[in-house]
C-alpha cells in the first residue's frame, strides 16, 4: 500500500470524524447536563438533512438551508424537552421509551413527507471539486466539513470555559442540586442545552446530506456511532467528544478500507478494550 493510500484514508477518516463530532457533541452535552440518553438524537440528524434539502430545493441557498434545518430542529427539541421529557426527570426507562417513541414517529413522518428515495443535498459551486496537492486530491466539501467542526468545537470550548453561561452549565453538570441552591435556574439551563444539542445534530444532518446523503433509516444507522463516540470519549465531556469522534472516524474508515468483512469488529473491539481499561471513557470522570 502506498503512502498516498494512508494519507487519503486518514483524511477521509478525519472528515467523517468531524461530521460525527457535530452529532455527538450535542448528545454528550445533553447527557452531561440532563442525564438523558436521547435515542431520538439520530432523528434530529435525519430531519435536519431533510429540511435543509427542502429549503435548498426552493431557494438554492446552501447556508440558508443549513440554518433553517438547524433552527427548526432546535425548536422541535425545545418542545420535546419542555412538554415531555421534563415530566420524566429521573425516570431513565421512561425517558428511553419516550425518545424511542419520538424517533419512530419522526421516522414515519419523514417517510410520509419525503418518501423512501435517497437524496443528496445539492452543493454550491464553491464547495464542488477537489484541492490538488501533488498526486493527492482532496474533495473541497470534506475540507469544509472539517473546517465547520473546528469552528463549532472552538466556539463550544469558548462558551463552556470562558463565559458565565458556560460556568452555569458546568455547575449543572457537576451538581445540579447545588447549582439550583446558589440561584442557577437548572431547568432553563437544561432547556438551552437540549436545544443546542438538537441544533448541532440538525446542522450535522444538513452538512451530512451533501456527504452521506439523506435517506430513510439514516437516523438509526448513524446513532450507534454517536454513542460509541461519547462512551469512548467520556459522557458529558466536550474534549472527549472531540477525541472520540476523530478516533471513531479513523477506526471506521480504516476498518472498511482494510478489513471490509470485519468493519464492525475493528470499530467496536477497540471500544470494548478502552472501556475495559477505563470504564468512564478517555476523558470521563471517575
């Protein structure tokens, strides 16, 4: 195998990991603050892609399509948290059943509205083509995905570590009762974090629509990867989501390229090994 092969596969793995970060970072934040394992998170990814697709069909404006999908699903997330999940605080089984139910409802609604055909989000001309470096060719769109993930990751880090709102979120993660006792409105913080998580997942779905496509079943196909990311990285940890996303993206891409018949083994075996050595994940708190 040539050096070019390893470079290209590494690039592909990093770009896929960047997309996973957009999905998994929101899921990790939601769990960290609210302790909710949201099994409808993959549906936000799928619906964000479909809404972005519908907007771009009508406006041919790619940034507007991404924004519309992200905002619309953030509002859906607000409704879910405020009207349903808040009533099930502390009831893990009830939350799981509720989010699974919503995932199935969203899946059927998507099938009803957009049908069963796979679609690919049309890309603007400035994101088409490749960047050539010697004998290597790197798709511009994958570079764009990586750039968006870097920007989102930097903004999240700044928001969580350098702002008052971030301090409130960290306090809610560490000890919700104590945070409530010192005047932090934990329910409002939880609502905001849930909306942010839904927005990030939908943004990932819109961006992923030009990469993976949009099709029925994508929600349940992508969701296990997001859970692998946050379990390996550490539940509720943003650095863990970053590192876990890149690790999962590389393992998945190299596994499919080198051992296609063992693709799931090459992904889940290292996850099992990491958890055996460090049950809380790479960046999780013991």
